[in-house]
C-alpha cells in the first residue's frame, strides 16, 4: 500500500515510517527537516506542512498518518490547521483505507501548554468528523494519543533527574513508551484494524488513571 506520513525525520514519525517500510509498504514522508531514512521504498519531501501551496500532488494514498507537530511553537497552526489541510487534500478520497492522527494525552487531560492542549483537543473532535466522512469508502479514522514517549523532543526533561523522578511518580508503569511501541500501535490501527473508527486511543502508561488519594494511616 501507499503510505503518506508527515513528520518523518525523527521520533515517532521516523519510527512509524521504518515500521511500514519493514512490512514492505511504499512510504512517502513530508517533513520540514531533510530526510533521515535511506530506503528504496521511501520518498521524502522537505517542506513545512503549514505551507499548503507547496504540498505535493500525491495520488491514491491508501493510508495517511498525520504525525507532524510542534510543542509550544505555533501549535494550533501546525498541529490542527495544517493537519486538517493535509487530511482534506490526501485523505478524503476513494482509495483511502485508513487515516490516523497522532494526538496527545494532553488533549484528554489539558495538562500541558495551553495552545498545545487546545490543538490536540481539536484533533480529537476532527477525528470524529473525518471518520464519518470516510466511512463511505469503508475506511477508518482514529487518533492515537500517546503520553510520554522517548524522543529527542523530550530530552530536556528526560535528562533532568529531578523532573524525571517527578514524571515517573505520575506514571503507574514507571516508564515512557519507546517510539517503536507507538509505531506498532500506528500499524495496528491502520493496517490490522478495520472496524474501530472515530476513536481517540489513549496510550500513556496509565498516567491519566493515576490518582492521589490521601488518607490517614490507621
């Protein structure tokens, strides 16, 4: 199948691209950074997805994965508005099998930068809208909403012992996900899954179910 993925030069997007390449799919990546993947099945376009006039013409996309995003950097324009433009251009068409938006646990909890949370909350709502519209193609649309993931973008807290201890205290499984784990989820939701649609799948190591019940010891 032909897979289009945004934000493929590092982190989760790169791991997803490599997963699909390993499984023998044709992968097209869009990222504002240069390509970091060398594979005969991979084609790379270097551009910012906010520059919608420069989006390439790519026909018959079977799976669209919207991964590109920013954190505390013009988040609504990139994480939501550009995601919508990419989806409307490549995803709403008869050859589509599945659309996946990479959201965030913060869209569920509101526990991050204000614009970031708002952008990811918007992705959750837009996911339902798209799912309704691609159903006529027998296609699915979901969002995959990770909590903490081991990526270069998170090194500022990963490398701070005090902050990392606080984060682990909030995470029942006492670890963050690897990018490859999120890639496995992305593959399942787009290739294996054919019935779950319009859902926002929270993958956060149990952070959202954590609670701080305080009571006097007997």
